[in-house]
């Protein structure tokens, strides 16, 4: 009994002890060699990973075998490199020889061998990271550059050439993610140039042998780039250059368009457009001369009597021949020898003498002539020429003239085309040209007496051509032979005050008044400067020369031709009429010498020689009193 | 058997020796009074530097060769950094120091001698390798060119080392050729994979030996400049 119980108990104990262990015992798991590394090609370390321990305490052993021998050695040092490692020191390390390494895990149950690993120390070199990484910022012509320098890892014997290391560095701005990598070869320093001013950088270096693995990156070295100006400045320089460039372009554009810009910004001030007003005179400082042309107007009144002023009027006398007769006003000092342009210059303030006294339209003329004239009967106008007149063409050159000697000599005379040409050169055709040659006595009044507006309306024919601008014409008297005594007279009518026309019996509608006693401005002479010297002729016919020609001193205006030439009927002047009474009342009209330029450009009639002036202007200025004029054909 | 192998080596040495000598003569500039031409002499340091440069280049190219070959012809599972146990390097037998401590113990002369041995033992196998690689179906030109280049450079390296020995040690060493007879005698057409593996091993071994040469020469240089702090 006791034996059986003992056996049972023994079996029971065995059973329990076996189960009391808790786990099943087994062989240890297979360890694995994870890696072997040599930092300097002189020593190396191998690590392994243990497998399961199988529930029993397990020991690990590393065994190696060198390439050429079969001897198996065990790891000399399990501790130095830590747990589960084997450290091979210098004496145990052979280069260029294959090691066959195995790890064995052993427990009570047995041993497990790991897979063998063949290594050659040369190929498992992984150096330590470089040391003493320093970054120095240096300045090169105001541009910073960075010099990074380092030392090889301490253990690696690069000095003797045992191991050759190749370096690499990387750099980045603080806060960025991306590194900028630079291979450095075998040198132990490196220069970096493109740095941001004021930036903080991180630098790291690593190395590897020419036959091994890269080391770990060294610790970051921080450095700060000091601020340097040029980076900011360069932007400003670029901006400035750009703006200067744009500025220059603007200036050029403005310069190119300066004219139009000027007109837009500073519109030109309209100059005075006073007929008979010569700006040049004003500029030259001879204000008297300049204003003298205006004197003919009713303002300012000069030394004439008021009575005279009142007396002045323009009369257009139209005889039955349907000519226009012009009566002169009294005041002559206005020097109204200005040739008027025939246009109705409303702004000129001139009398309508020029504009409408002489009608363009023949029909109109007749109409109006018929209206107004007939008061005095037929007055004949025509003094287109004198018999003594030289056939030569003379240009009447007239201007404001001082009263001077009766000797008139002049070099050249410009013809009045409309007057003369029908007489001389050719016939205009439709119009009845007087036969008398070139010169016609004409006088023209300054139409400044007449404000254009009142007179303009009745006289403006529809077909009125306003060719005669406010221009003056030059007339030069031709040779006047004193012997002949023929003079050329320029009679100027002055009508100072249009308003006073009515006083004198001018029709209210301001038609040209019938001929009254008129005063004439006679051309005394033409002086050497081609100026007509006028003198006032007494209006008193009785005083003056007999046969003062007021009856005959008008030339009938035939009409104005197409080219704005006044066509005057020629009137033969008798000899007597040629005789000129002694001059009386020489009066300085106060006219100053002035020359009037004519605008030839505007009027050129077919029969006008190019050099000559259009007759119209003179005629337009006033009356054409052909009786007064001797053709300067001497 | 031993005597037979020695005899073989002797025959090879005699056979190949004159070539090496004749080849190496141009570097051997002696100021013969009778000679018409005078070689420009080069300083020892410069010569050593040039030799080191040569060795470095050779190593780099051999590394490229090996990796290229491995990529092209070696299936992945068989790729090993080191030699397989079955195929030992031909220069295994050479008495070459294999650790730094060993190297520290040997003399300059012996260092140079080791280098020379290495160089000379690889000239032949590289020629053989060139021939073998030509037989490959898909060997790229780069592979062939590199191999050719390496073998040429090796020859010039040998010349340099000989001249260096002469200069440094002032000795005329009779260069003995250590060649692995097994390589040349193996005319049997092995299996394709075997031959490939063999070539691969050859290249690997060459790469290692090139690194040896480079290291030795650099250590030698250190010794020249700083005798007491070098390895």
C-alpha cells in the first residue's frame, strides 16, 4: 500500500512540478544579427536581435570565423558595446578579410543558431559625424560669405591616410523645411555665398569613407548673417532707374505734343482784329502809328470840331448810270486811305465803307443805287483815268501819308486790278469796262467810319464776296509829273460818326447819304517812300477849285467782279479836272507814314497782275472817286 | 607538387619578367653618360602622389565595375558584399597585411613590395576578365570600357610602383609575378551562372585589392612625411 501511494504521489509531484513552471519550455528563438559597424576601420561591433527566449533564460554567444581559417572564435567583448552586441577591438579586427559571424542563443532546452553573416570590415565602415563644425561669416566687398569648417571624427585616422573621408554639408534657414546640400569632397571647409541678410541658418556636416556608409549628421550649428544694406538698396536702385526711365518717356511725350498741349492748357489769346490795326506797329513801339489807323473811326475823336464829327458821313451817291457815288466825309485826318478789306469785318469796327458801300453784285448795286442816289443827279464817277495818264501800269501806293508837298513822285504804282484792268489789260467781259486805262481815280474812304453792322445789312448782297479781308493794300503812285499837274488824288472820305449821319441827312437806314458837301482828302504827293500824302481838301466847293469835280469825281462802280475787283466805270476826265486846285487846307491829317501791306494772297483777279493789289481793297475802303485820281501814268 | 608549382611560377616569372622589365624601363631614368636623351627626373614625393592618385582612380573604377556587374548579371539573392566561401580571391595566398596593427609593424619596403605584388597579380586576371566579358551577350559598352581602362591603368600603376621602389629603396627588385594559376588554367566551360559568379567574385576581389593598394600607398605617404604619427 505504501509503495503504491508513494508512486502515485511521486507521479503527482512530477506532474505538478512540470506544470508549475507555467510555460512550455522550448528552444530559444532564432536571434538575428542586425548590423555590424566599424567607425574607423579599425574596430567593429555587431548587434543582434534575440528571438523568443523559449521561457528559459537564454544566453547568447557570438562566434565568428575568419575567411582563410577554420578556427572558430568567440566574441571577445560582449559588454563594451552594450547589450546583445559584440565588440571587436583592434587586435581582433582584420581588414579585407571576410568574417563569418553567427550568434547562438542557448537556453536549457537547447541552442538556436542565427543565420551567418559575412562581413568585411572595410565595407561596414560608418564613421562618426564630423566634429567642431564652425561657421564664420566673412565680408567680401560688402557681400557676406559663410565659411563652414569642421574636423573629422576623432577616431577616424584620416591623417595617415588609413581612411579617406568624403564630406557633405547641408544648410537651411531657420524655420524652413528644405535643406540645401553641398558635397564638399575631401576638404574640411566650405564656402557659401548666397546668404540672406539677417537670416539665421543651420549647418550640418556628415562624412563617409569612399567605401562605406554615411555618418550621421552632426549637430546643428547656428549662425546669423548680419544685415547688409545692398539687398535693400538694389531694389531701390531698380525702382529709381525704372521711374527715371518712365519720367524721361513722359517728358519726351510731352515734348512731342507740346504744341497741342499748349493749345489745350493755354489757349491762345485772340489777338486784336481791328481792321487797320497793325500789330507790328504796336510791337515796334510806335503806338501812334498803330492807332492812327484807328483814328479814322469815330473814336477817339481828335481835334476836329464836334461839328465836323457830326458832319461826317458817308454818302453813296448813285447816279443814273447806276454807279455808286461816294461822298466823302469831312474829316479827313483819319487818313482814311487805308484800304479796306471788303469783308464785313464785324469785329473791326470799321465802317461799311469797304464792306457794303461797294456792292459786289451789280444788280444789287443798281438796286441800292437806285434807292439812294438820284439825289444829286447823275454824278459821274469815272475818273478812271486821265488822258495824260501814262499807259503804264502804275500801282497806286497809298498809305497814311503826311501832308506834304504836292510833288508826288513815286516809283511804282500798283494797279488796282479791278479798276485798272478792265481798263487796261483785258476786259472782264460781263462788266462794262471803262476804256480808260490803268489808273482810276479812286479814293477810298476808310470805312472805319462806318460801323459795319448798320451798313452791312442793306448793302450786303447775297453774293457778296468777302474776299476783301481786313487788309491793306499798298499803293504806290507812279510817277507823277508835276508838270502835268496831274495829281492823283486820293480822296478819302471820312465819316467820323456814323451815328451822325442822320444829322447830315444821311438816311436813317444808313444808306449812303446823298452827296452833300464833302470833304476830300487829296493826295498831295507820293513821297519817296511810296506814301501818299494827303491833305484835306476843303469841302467848300466854292472855295476850292472851280469845278471841284465833285460832280465828276466819282467813278461809278460798275460792280465787283468775281475776283472781288471793283469795276468802275471809266470816266474821262477833262483837262480841267486834271488841274488841281492849289492845295488848300493843307492839313496834316496827322497821318503818319505807314505802309500798309496788302494781302495779295486773297485776291487775285484774273486781270490783276500778280504784283498788283486788288483794287477792291482800296475801293472797299471807301469811295471810289475816280475823278480825283489821276492815273499815274506819267 | 609543391616543386611543380614553384617551377610553374618560375617559368611564368621568367616568361613575363622581361616584359615587365622592358615596360618599366622608360620610367627608370638613369643618367647614363652614354645616353643621348635625358629623362626628366621626378621627385619622390611627386611620384608617390601620382602613384596614389592612380590607385585611388583604380579603386573607384573597380567599385563602379563591381556594382554595375552586380546590377546586370547577379540575381538579387546572390548579391553579397563579400566573397562567397566557395570562391576565394586569387590573391588570398599573398602575404599581405590585413590589419592596421599589422601594417604598422611592417616596413616601408615591405609595404611597397606588397603593393607591387598586388598590382602584378592582377594584371593577368583583368585581361582574362576582359575576354570573358566580351563573350557576354548583353554586356554594355561601359562595362567593357571600364574593364579595359582599369587593366591599362593597372599596368601604369605597376610601372610607377617599380619606379618608386627604385627611388625610395634604391633597389632593383626583381619583380616576381604572383599569378593564380587556377585562373588561367581553367579553360573548362563552366555553367553560365557559375561563370558569372566567378566573374563577379573576380571583380569583387579586385575591388578589395585595389582598396588595399590605395591604403598602403597612403600609409606610405604618411610615413614619408610624418614618421612617428602614422600608422
